[in-house]
């Protein structure tokens, strides 16, 4: 499989593969989403592709989608929907503005269970974050996703030592080049 950046307008032609990878990955623990969540994700992806700074990468081989990653630029006015309000509450306005606003946010990264172990996750992550402004990129994941946290740590990401309130047990990770993650 090869990883390549894909324009948002091209994503619908890969919708079936993206839907399947999403369902396969996020129906597993700790996410435990209903497999139909893949349908909702593909619908959301169409709107996400219009966000400023949107980028997507796909792992493709033989007409099969083995994984995907998406990212976009976090608005200067930090959003309040989804988990953003909880993140803002946990980090406070100074860190939200200085660390996250205007930075590249990795929204989703998923590799099909059958395609794991070949470096696709790292390649997808690199593809969507290589253009992060001044190395400023970040993401949210669950503290319960132990394998996911190990993956990001191996990739050089740094966990912000502040818990995000809410049932999901979310944590903020800063990319390896993020100025706030440097010692």
C-alpha cells in the first residue's frame, strides 16, 4: 500500500473504503461505536473537506483503502461543539489560544486491522501533518486507547498533563514539532 494526499473533492470516490475502515477500527474497544458510524463519518467528511486547511491522506493498494487520516486548521475562534468546549475548559483560554488556535488538528487516523504493522499509521500521520504551521499540530484521543497512545508516543507526540472533562476520557496530544511540546 502507498500513502498519498487526496483532495477533498476526490474523497467521495473512496467513500466505501473509508466507511469500511472507519467501521472496522472504531467498532473495536475502546471506541465501541456501532458499525453504522462509518456512514455518519463519511457524511461528516464531506462537510469537513470544506474546512480551512483541510488535508486528507489515504493508504491505497490494489483499489483498496487500508487507512486514512484527516486534519484541518483549528479556527482562531476556538470552536465550542463536539469536545472542544471540554478542551477549552481543561486547558484554559491562554493555552487554547497559544497552543491550538491556528494549529493543525488531526481529526481522524485509522488503519484497517488487516493493514496494521506495515508503518501505514506513521506514514498517514506524517502526510497530514508535514505542513503544520511552525510544527504546531495537535489531536485528541481517549486515555482508554492504550495502543493508540503508545503509537503517538512512539511517533514523538507529547501528552498534555491535563485531563479533559467528560465521559470519553480524552487527552490532548501535541505534535513532536509543536513549540509547547519542546523541553
